[in-house]
C-alpha cells in the first residue's frame, strides 16, 4: 500500500484541506474536525485488491460526521467495512452508539448519517465494499451497522485476521488471484456478521423488544425533564436499571449513554429550529437536564464537532442561503 498523504509532509497551513480531501477519497465524503488542530498528526495509505479499495488511516483525536449534505451528493454505493487495528473510537449510526476496541470489526452504511468520535490516536483498516457484494451474502445490513463484533468471537477473529494480512500483500497478487482472495475475505466477513445477526435476534425476544421499545418511548417523551435519570426511566418502564442496560447492551450502549445521546440530539434539533431562535443556548441546555454549560458544550462538541452556538449559526446561514428561503 502506498502513502497518499501524511501531515508531516506538508506545511501546517495546508494540511487540513489536504487531509479532508484524501480522507474523503479513502472512505466517503464527510465533515472532519480535529480536536487539536495545531497538533494533529495523521497518515493515509491506500491500495486495491480484486475490486475492493483498502485504506489504513492513522489519526489523532477528531470527529468525523457523514451528513445528509454528502449523502444527497453521493454517486457511489459502497459499504464501509472496518477493522480497528489500534485505539478506540465511538460509532453512531441508526440509533446505535458503540465503542470499538482493537481487532473489532464494524460496518457503516454511507447512505445514512453516521459519526465517529476519536478521543486518542487510532489506526483503522477501511475496506470499501460494493453494496451488492455484502447484501448478496447477508441481505439488508441495517441491523448490523455500528454494531462492532468483538475479536473474541471465533468467526470475527478469523475474518479480522484474514483482513489484517491483506494491506501488506495487495501488490503480491495478479488480478485474477486478487479477485479470488477478495471474495474469500468477503465470505469470511459475511460469516462473521451473519453469526452476529443470528445471535442478536436470538438474544432479543419479542418480549424483550417490546420492553426496549417502551423504555425508549418513555425516554423520548421526557427528554425535556431535567430530573430524568436512568433510575427514573427504568422505573417508569417497570424494569431495573440493570435489565435496561442489558437490553441496550445489544445495541452497544447503556441506559445512561442513551439518555445523554438523545438529549444532545434533541438539543441540536432545537438549536437548528428557526422557530425557537428566541431561546438562549443555556435555556435549551438547562431544559434538557444539563446543569453546567461547560459540560454541555464539551459533550455537544464531542458529539457533533462544533459548539452549540456554532451549530445554531450554521443552521441559520444554511437557511438564508437556501433557494427556498
């Protein structure tokens, strides 16, 4: 695999634009916000194997967001299959919030919004897979997005081990052999994700799903209640916090993290709503259970890559520039 970009090779004033361009080519077009712009270090290596585009991205702390803006402009139709090689990151897609660990496999669908929060240095292998290649093996993959498969799972360990060997060997195969190897890799990946899907369905019975839906509806209805806490939400659903965490654990999150996520997302919708522009940021934060503005701002920026005030301003600017405005 060849290095297509490294921040160490360009002047400090130029690296950000180059990184955004090359990282978007390596994965999909997205917003990128480094946590420490002046100190950010990163490197991108790319290669191809039998119709699969492989990239290894090494990155310091940052936030990546795939928004509707990019989805509407997209012309390709790949799924993003990833193997976490080093470090941890937080995934969010399709209502799931999960933390990946080294050697975990995970899947993202660029047709729908997603976000990645990287708090420390990471190294990730990203494989752009034509949608039909995986869906032909697995069917609809919506239930698998942002649901990391841990390395401890036997099939995941096999698939991950196979994928991890590919980057250093992409140039060793001729085209026919490369295609056969790529198909073998996808077969192993499909086995791993297929097993995960079966396990998830078996673990979540109809009764459990009904309880989980009731719990989520209760949380949704009380997002503006400053007193809403995990214990109150679980009690209102008639279950214990421990059981609530077990239910949400199948989605890679916990009751406390789910409440926090939904509050932040609700705050963002309010901030972007022009009919509520009369409300102050602090009023919106306090009405959603945040008692400390610095804590709220830090959480909001970590999730969405910008401050609450900047989010509101961006939405206002976008509405003014809209042809329908």
